[in-house]
C-alpha cells in the first residue's frame, strides 16, 4: 500500500474518530460520569503523556526559537485551552449532530480571517458562502428540538461556535510553526502548555469523577475519547496533511457530520429532523462556496 493510499485512510479514520468522540463524550456526560472540564484534564493530560512517550521511543527534539515561543503559547491557548474547554462544555449541553455541523463553519472562518489578516479581496462567492454558513448555524441555534438529551441547546451551540472561532485562529497561527518545525514536536508542546492552562479549570471536576461507577462500556468510551478521538486523530490528521496537503485534508471534514449523525442516531437516539437537514445543506453549500477558487474571485 503506497503512502498516498495510507494518507487517505488516515484522514478518513481521523474524521471517523472525531465523530465517534462526539457520541462518546455525550454518553459519559449524559450519565453524569464526568463533567466537561474534568474530562478535559483526562483527555489533554493523557494525550500529552502519549505524545511524550513517542519522544522517548524516537527522540526528535527541535529547539523552539525564542521569537516563536509566544506564538506557541498562543497556539496552546486557542487550540487546546479555549478550544477544548468550550467544545466539551458546549457538547455536553447540545446535540452531537449540532456540534458536528457547527464545526463545519471552521473552513469558512479560516477563509475570512485569513483574508482579513492577509488583506485579500473576498468576492461574491466567498461572501455568499459566509452568509449561507451563518444561516445554517442560526437554523440550528434557534430551532426548537425536544428530542434526544440536551440541557441547554442554545447556550451549547453558542459555545461550539465560539470554539470554532478559537480553533480557526489556532489553525491560522500554527501553520508557520508547522512549516518551520516538525509537526509532531509542535503538537507535543501545544498539548503540554495547553494541559497547564486547562488544569486549574478542570482539577476539581477531575477529582469528582466517580471511577467506581464505570462499567466496561464507560471505560471504552473514555478510551475512545482520549486515545482514538484525540491522540490518534491528531497524528493521523498531521500525517494526511503532510502527504496530501491541507486542501485534500480539508475535504475529509465533510465526512465528519455524516459519521456523527449515523452514530448519534444509533447509539444516542438523536433525531435527524428536517431543520438539521436544512441547516446541513446551508452549511455544506456555504463551505463549498467560501473555499471555491475561481480566476476572477
């Protein structure tokens, strides 16, 4: 099997792992087996240790230059601390299908924030894409839905959107570091500094996790969140981007809501209502238009 095929499989499984992660988180939080900030301590902490274990197996130590250290800290703040804290808190309050769809606005935000920073002209298609993406997000946020298990859908959706903005900023500012240094080294340090940032927020909730109540399926859910949904998903994504490029890797994000919807419908009994289909159509179209390259744009 050649590198290209392996890279495509890596990206496909990365997004499948992300999708499984959504339902696994909902399973644990719905049963009050863990609170969002406490789960962050477990998720980020174990992933950090696994990344450092890779260093012990195959040392690849590159000194981060002084002028890049503040950027690295900002990456940890936006990519781990704000991103993960708001994502898990938002997901615990809303539906996993909502979260998967709302995360799709990230590619749209990347286009517009990059255009703002780089002073690029936008054009009608990209503006239309943004409008459709916002419309789809509003359909999700404002729709009344009593199916499934969600404590505060509106607030949960808002936190997911803010999380998407934070991740967008991370994606833009981490790119120069990924080009300059070994990507695994950057991810390792981002998780390390990110863990230090999330620990004060999640320590109390971490100590309250009722491990004695966990069954085999609960421990399996935790393993899926930490090992496949975080550690492997990040590494697989990095590998796919390295071999195939960011554009191809970005295409696979479209598979994530499909996987998430199917998993949530089967295991969480979430309903795929008409409003979710309409929102998905608006967001998918918005992402396509915002990222479409045309000569006159």
